[in-house]
C-alpha cells in the first residue's frame, strides 16, 4: 500500500480521501495510538501523525497546546515510530507531519529508515521547501517514502511547478495564508490554488488549514483529492473517544457527498 | 569600501554561508523573502536609497558614533582598550542602524505595516521609533515574561505609537515572540514586513541586517587607524543573535591579523546548563528559518537559553557566525553572568559609562584576553548599547536600593 493507492481507492469511489491529523504523544503516547485507531476505524483514509516540536511556527493555538502537552508528558521522537506502527498494525495508513529540525537531529536517513520500518508512507514537511531538501530527496528515495511538500496561495507558478516535481504521493495545498486552526468558512483562495496546481501536476492534491465540519469537507471534496483536518481532531480529543469517532464519521460522510473532480 | 558593496563573504543566492543559513520557512513565506531579497539587491545599488539611509543615520541616529579610549578600564585589562560607542546612538544601541534600513525597505516595497519581535525591548523601541519617523504601522511581539521585566520599554513603544502584544505561548520569552511574529507574518504577509532584529532568520535577513550594521566596523576601522595609528589586535563584541558583532567584524574581516572575538552569554556557567552560549555549546540545527548552531536536546527540541542579559537570551545565532567559527576566522567563548556584571560595574566606575549588560559581556571578554596581549596590545570593544534599561537588574543584583555598592 502506497499513498497513490490511498488516493486511487478514494477516486474509485468517486470521492476525496479523508486525512486526519493528530500529534503523536497527545494526550499521551498510548492515548494517541487509541485515538488514531479510532480515526482510522471511523473513516480516515490516511492519518497524519504529527511530531510535537518546541517551536511550531506554522501552528495555531490548538496544535501548539497539544504539542506542549505531549512534550510535557515526556514524548520522545522514538515514540513516534511506535505510534506509526500502531496505526499500521491496525490496518491504517500513516504519514508523518514534522518540522524539520527534529529530523535533522535524528539524522535524515535514520529517520527515513525507522519510519519506513514502522510502516509509514511518507513525510509532510511544513518548514522544508524543496530548495533545501537534498538530503531528504536521497533518504526518501532510499527508503521508499513519499515526499509531501506544501504550496500556498502566495506560491508563484514557477515554485508550484518546482514543488510538484519534487513531491510524490500527494501535494499539500494550504487553503489560506495563515497557521493551522479550525475556521468557520472555507477560504475562497483554496479552489483557485488547486486549479493553479492542477496546471502543473497530476499528483493528488490535499487541502488543509481550517476544516472542521462535514459540510466544509464536502465543499473541499468538490475540488480537491484529499481533505485534511487537524485542529478539529485535536479539539475533539478533549471531549473523548466518542467525539473523535463522531467527527471522523461526519467528515467521512462529507467527503462522500460531493463528486470527486477527477 | 562602501557599506553596501558586495563582498567575497556574501552568502550564495539562496543565502548559504558554507553549509549554514538558507531558508527553512513555510512555502507561504517564500514569496515574501524572495521579494525582500530582490528589493534589497536593487536598493543596495541605488544611490537614492543609500543616500537616504546615510542621511537618517547622520541626522536622526547621530552617527558616526564615537570611538573612546577607556584608559582606566584598560588598567584592569592589561592592554589598551577603545570603545566603539554604539550606546550613543538614538534609542541607545546599535539596533537603530538596522531598523532604519529595513523601515526604508518597507516603504520601497509599498508595505504599510511592520511587525517585530523584541526581548529586552531594545529592538522593539528602535522599530517603534523608525515606524513613527517614517509613518508606518507597528506591532511588536514581546514575551509576556519580558513585558513584565521591561515594563518601561513597553511604555516607550506604546508612547511611540506601536501596539505591543504580550506573547503567552511557550516559554513566553524572545524565541516565542519570534514564533508569534512569524505566525502573524504568514497570515498578513501581503501588507506586512517582518522587521527582524538580528542577523539570523531566513535569507536575506542575515545578509541585510549585517550590511545595515557594517557601518559600525567601517567607522571603527577608520577611527582606530586615525587615533591609534594602527589596526587593533582584536575586535571584541557580544553575541546573542549576533548583529552588533557581525557589523563590527565586517570592518576588519579582510585584515587577517585582527582577531575577531565573539563573547557569548555563559549564564551560570556552561556546566550548569543554564546559559545561552550557542556557538560554544550548541549543535547544528534549523531554527527560525536558517541552519545554524542551536541549543537543543537529543530529540531536536529547542531548549531555553538563560542569561542575565535579556538581549542575549536566545537559543540560536546568526548563520554567518556559525560559518566564521567553522572556518576559524572568528573565535567565540562565553563569560558568566557574574563576570559580565563585574565588568558592568567596572566600566561604570572607571569610565563613567554605564554599558548595557549585553555589552558588558564584551567588556568581560576584553578583561579575559587583554593580559595575553600585554600593555602594547590594542583592543576595540563594541559597546553595543547603554545600560539605562538594565537598572532594575543592577539594583537587584548589587542590592543598590539597600545602600549596596557595585
């Protein structure tokens, strides 16, 4: 199973894929395994396992607080691979979303090796652009991992093309200029950005930043290949397992209520 | 050589000084740093920009700053000591050089809103000042802990028309203020310039901040040749993020016989783990947009720095310093809080100059290396700022309110 299989399977059902995010170690290492399994069981086609970092400049207050809580509870980078393995063992598919410094410190090749061994499919890199990714290009190739770089509304055509060429699996389109966090309305910049990206690539495109409801998921599923939900899952954890499952089910219904674009 | 003349020490087109620097930022910010780099490339060669910058340095900031011989302080250092008096600039430190340059660039880019981070408040006050002068909107992010420690500077910024936002996330100090400024920038980048206060961050910040501060070294070199008749044996500066140090170092970087000495905040001592000596004790990593030495644990989590000087209390350092350390062109060592405070008191008493505690680290460094140079040796110390802002710390440290004596 690779990332392209995840998106192909969703396309075969004429729908977008649902991608749910939760930081490893939040609220505890075992707790994050349980919640991620619940997300898989309740309709997430793919989960993004976040690596808690001390200085999360792309994250809003919700995910910042979750990362702080995980680190305060003693989360270590090696725990990440356990969490990914737990998802994989439960029949789920996982990628890792991480700021780059912990990967640098672990060793880019060693990190890729251990992630692949745990069954992880790739890494989303919010603060690593392809321009600086030479080591990661080599390590991902060596260990068969996919590379998801980000594109933003401010990206030039040239950069979108370059970023798409460097990516594999899927591209991550940030729907708004800003940090992570649930928002009430889907940004109008998102469909425009996705349309621009499609000019340059046939890779699946996931849209994230600000999605929290089934209705929003349906709207995004109307123009993107994947709907990415993060902060809303983090908030649901505070209400317990039933809330996490209910959110995943609502979003899963949302991605099925709009025809996929391709 | 002019202040903006390209040098063989410039980074490559993507901002690399050897393996250091670069741009480790979200894609959403790449357009903004590209725009800034392109604008700076034009501005540095545009006589109109250069003249306007120099006019502001002269008529507003009060440059050139003096070079003062510190003969009585020098008796304690065992060698001759001259002070580059950045403390005499408007707003009380070297920071004004960079903020005037970047504020002018902001105007050139047609942006109206400026954001900045500040630790002790020096950079925040300087930024608020430049924005007031040039009619720009100004928002300053400051860790909540620092707003409490530096209430007077918060009042200064507000008086100058800036909005000060206390940052409540993370350790609630400088590094978190930078995180919050970056979050604001990525959200409002169309109309906003992030006026970064030190020679760190993603390209082109380390280059342009350095260039705006190169005036320090250019003046110091001319002045010491005129006054002492020769180049110094060493130039000494404190290093937090490293902006004042890189500015004065560059005046002498092509003089191979002049040692470039950076003095880091040793806090309670390196063994205590409570310090900010990034170059001495850190390891390679990426923080706030660039590869450089950083203070981090085995997992790559950034650790908190500790220094009695809020302005040096930073777990990262500008990438060019990492490069200068690696190639051996500059040398870096720490002094402790106690050594810095001793130098702080000594300069006050012997010369009638109260230095910033940041700059007192450079003075303590001079006291350490002076004896090895002997009475014929010659040091230039960058006195990067004045100590008025540090009176609360001094009162507490020396017990001055209770009749104590430094």
